[in-house]
């Protein structure tokens, strides 16, 4: 059990039967009365957020969360099939559960899947992923009016800004947290 004094930003708690993460936290001690803990909670299943004030002495359960290393295998209609890399069991996730990472998700990508009990609630990609450029405008020498970058379409279909020297067919490294180009990858 967690006490109100344990609350802090990033803590994952179970509140009213659902897992929540504390996104903002403020401690207030009025001159008179009990201390107050003002929090903004985000539901880890549906993403809804709300503000809640707790009084000192209130207790919470820590959210029963587990991260498992899984590999994205294939699309089954609209669902995404992930395979547990240790037990080889398959888990099918809906587009809503994977919506935040679909821009950079390709087959055979090893991801971290967050489970609440036996239910998958989120996917985290590795920080860096290598993707092939499928479409990029050719760079014209002396063309500096457009700056040093140009749009390029990657094998997953997402468009990112890349330096002007990057060409079609090259493999580049993308930072999945920001969606920005990092470097070219030599094979």
C-alpha cells in the first residue's frame, strides 16, 4: 500500500479499479488543517485525465504492471500480432492500443509491451530504429533556398525531415521519442 506522502510525478497507482499515472503533483500545507496532495492523474487504458486532491492519510494500491519484451510479427486484419520472445506466446493488440507507435512499427521490431494483469495496455518502441527511405526528392546542388533538410517517406509510410544528402534506398536511424532523423546507417 502506498500513502499520499509517496505520491510523485510518474508514479503508477491503481485508483477506482484502473491503473493511473501521476502526471502532475503539488503538495499544499495550509496554515490550518490537513496537508493536501493535488494531482493530475492519467488513465493508462483510455488516456483520460483529471485533477484530484487527496488528504494526508489516504492509501493507494500500486498498479500491478508488468513489462514484457515482445516482437511485432504481423498484421492480422486490423489487429497487431506480438510474440513474447521468451515463451513464444502470441498477443493480439488493437489499433487503439498501438496507436502511438504505428509510425515507426515494422515487422520483427522488438518492443516493450506494458501489461496490467493479463491485459496489454501499451507499447514502447526502442529509442532508435533503422528504416529505409522509400521516397526522397533529389537534391539539386546549390539549392539552399529550402534549407538543409527535405521531406522523405520511410518504409512504414511516415514522412520525416532528413538532411539534403539522404537519398532513396538508404537506411537511416530515427529517434522514436521525437520522430527525428539521427544518422545514416552503414550496412
